[in-house]
């Protein structure tokens, strides 16, 4: 399998557009046609036409047919939609590896994103001036260093839950590298900001064609304790998409009982086992889980309410790269804590918050 996904948006002189997608969870490259009249995505699963062994072979075929004037390359497709006489495609052009999980999976932060517009011929609908303004606002939402995703592991749930429910096998291990295809296909909707934009791509049935996009923080550090021993620290901050907005627009609970600007914080701490302790393979260690929750009051102030804490410890061994004994050298002493609280809204210079446009 590939280490990361790759995507290319290929445009022709005649205004035709094709999406060439090489998902990390597939050995094939898929060619998706954007209908020049309706903006709908067309994919027939025909080898030699829609399915190719590599991106280079797919683009060479389009070029031979005169359908490749220019190709815009990127790291992942984040969504697409049709608005009147224009179809738009959102692409992550550049990403950086922000986190490497205890089981080896990479979490990527979007460093550069690009919206590509595809003009449609004889569109069925024409946008009003207000609708065009809304579309323009959508394409101006800043994504750089504010959104992250993981293509091989479910990061919409706490690590302990995802690792235990998805049959995670670790990167390079003998298990399912995707960390459970079912978990990836059914992420926690509360934290997915591109669910609506990714719907046309998910409907095609191509596994991993469009990852779940989260808003917030994903960072990791390698530190030393007082005795000079290395340990790893990972922090996630997931912002809910159910009730976002500025302080005066997102207060208290909405009709869906979602608190305004809720943020879930998760911290992972683990220590790398030595080669001798690991025995050259997946080692053993102890893991603990802790969780708490907090809600802001109606007037919008941030207030944490003491939540019940539960911890479960014990020896946990894994030969396929779980929390304890992940990777070739093995990791041990893994701890996980999750807290939820309200967070001040991220607003733009004009005082508005346009993040909610990702959800209809």
C-alpha cells in the first residue's frame, strides 16, 4: 500500500475535468469524471478507463485522449459540490505530519488548501447575487494549519476507543493497517467538518477517497523527564461542528442540544521501551484511561464542571502494534485522558464566523 494518498485535478481545453485519486488504502488509482453539465461525479469501475495501476498511467491515458491541458497535484480530496453554474473541488495541496500515534499512524495537518472551480455548460440553475456571495464566503474560509485528518486511523474518537474497537494492527504490522475500516467509514459526525462536502465522493464507494476533516489542534512533542528518559506527548483539540459561531451567535444549547463551540481535548503520553525490554518485538506495558466533561453556562462563559473520572489499569500486551508494543521496537506505559469544554469562537476580522458553512 501507499504511505500517503495522492490526487490530481486534470482539466482539458474543452472545459472537461477529471479527478485522479490514489487513496492510501487502495493499490489502484481511480479516475472520476466531473459532468460538464450537472457537475455530478461519474465513476464506472472499468479497468483501463476508470481504474489504473498508477497516477502516471491514468494521466498519460487522459493526455493521449486530449483531455489533459493542465494537472493540479495535491495530497487529498476534501470535498466537492455544485452551485448553479459552477462545480467546486476542495484539495489539500500541502500537508505536514503533525502527529505519529503510538501505533504508528500519521495525523496530517493541512498546510495549504485550494478550491478549484469547474464552469458548467447549460446549467440547470443560476445563482442569485446572495447565493454567489455565500459561495464566495465558503471558498474564502481559511484552512491552513486549522484542520487535520488521518487516512488510516479513526481520530474522531478517543485513541483508547478507536484502538480497541477497530482491530488496529499498526503500520507495518500484520493486522489491518487502516485501524478498522468500519471505524473509518463511520466517524463521529460531531467532529467531521466536511461531511456534506465529502458526500458525493463517499457515494462512489471508493475506500479512502475523501478523509474526515477535523478542525482544531493536533500536535506532538518528544520530551525528557527528570531522569533524562524520552517520552512522547500528543495533544488533540477537536472542535464540534454542531453549534459553532461567535459568542453572540453560539450561546448555550441549540435545537440539537449541542453546546456552543464545544471542544474536546485529548492527551496521549507514552514512553518508548528500550530494545532489551521490548525483546526485539512487540513489548508489554501498562495503559490507563481517564475522561472528564465540562459545559459552559448559558451566558457563554467557559466553565469546567468536575466530571467523573474512571481509570482502568493492567498489563496489556500486543503483537500487532497496539498502544503497548506498537511498531518494531515496542512502546510501553501509555496513558490517555479526554476532556470536553467550551472554547471561545474563532472569528474573522469582520467579526463573523464562517466555519459553519462546511455544514448545511
